[in-house]
């Protein structure tokens, strides 16, 4: 083991000991467990490096080259094509609708933006993220997959930006860590009423956001709520040799609270 890995192990062990001391409560033990699980995810990624594919083997983005790191959240589930598995039917619906414009708000490293650019060869993709490191990773991923000419990368979107969306030929994918409550307001951006929206709702961060979005869009849109789903049937054959804990970590998406999605299609 390299000295760098040795140092990481020592730092993780020290922090776990601090969190899980004799006076630890539920909160501290949960933090210790999450830290250990994240360390184990990194360990698995290194240990399984030769088995993990360069192209995603399963799911709606099968065949996409994915050699960049995740800008946030779990990378293993993305690598295996089981990330946010409950959305797979919606992604297929988006592909079948053949939108001319996909707007990915909170695009991170481009998992959805680049994946949909590959699946929708005639579509324009706008990939927006407030983190410059995420934008750089998204540009790299688009280049690796030969779609950089159709993936336009930008920063934070405003209500004024949303007002220029074309009605009826646009789908918005939104994952912005709770800011959806402010941004997705059809009173401030009326063009939202003419777009279809797939929104991750960070109810744990901002309680009441689910009800708020339902109220805002129920008149103009059909709304379907999508919960969590683990696609253990998509794990590769070699995962059978792993422990149950490691198999769960391959599927784990690092969420600390429920984040249901709303698939809102215009009436």
C-alpha cells in the first residue's frame, strides 16, 4: 500500500475514533458509518480498477465512456450504470419524445447531459453548473464521447435565462441541492409552463418543497413522483464474489435523506 493510502487510512481511522467514542450518540455514529462507507467505496474503486469498465455496461447510458471522476456523490454506481436506477424508464421516455433541447441544471460532471447527447443525436444540450470544476469535467466527458459540439456548458441559470426556452420542445433536468424551490417558479419564468421537467426535490434540505412544486405546476403539468430504487439485478457477475456490504456500497448513492424526483409533463 502506498504511503498516500496509508495516510488516508490513518486519517479516516482517527476521525472514526473521534466520532464513535464512548459518548457517541446516533448522529455521531451515523457520521462515522458514512465516513467508513465512503472510504470503503474508494477502496473498492481502487481494488476493482481492472474490472470496472471504461464504458458504462448497463442502464440507459450503456456504452458511454465514463473515465472522469464524479464531481459530487457516488462514482461506482455511475460506472456500473445503476445510478438513480428509478429514473431509467423516464430517461427512455425522454429519448422517445425526441426533444430538440435538453437543459441540464446542476449538470455536475455531465452524466445526464452527455448521456442524453449520445441518445438524442439531433438535440442541443445545455449543461449548467455553478462549480467550475464540474464544468471542466463535463467538457472532458463530452469530448471523450464525441458530443462536445452539441453540449454547451455554462454557469448558473436565472429566471431570465429560463424565459427564453422554446415551448413544447424542451425538457429540463434539475438537480440543484435545494435551490429548485427558488428557480422553478413559473410566475417568474413563464416559459417553464411549456417545458417538461425532471426535478430532484431536496425535501430533506428544504421541507415543503414537494408541496410547493406540486402547487406551482399541477395546473399546467401531469406530475409523477419517483422514489428510490436499487438495481441490484444489474450488478456484474464478478460482484457475486463480494460481501453483501460491498455489493450494497457498489449501489450506494451517498444520500443522507430522501430526494424524490418529480417527472412533470405539460398537459
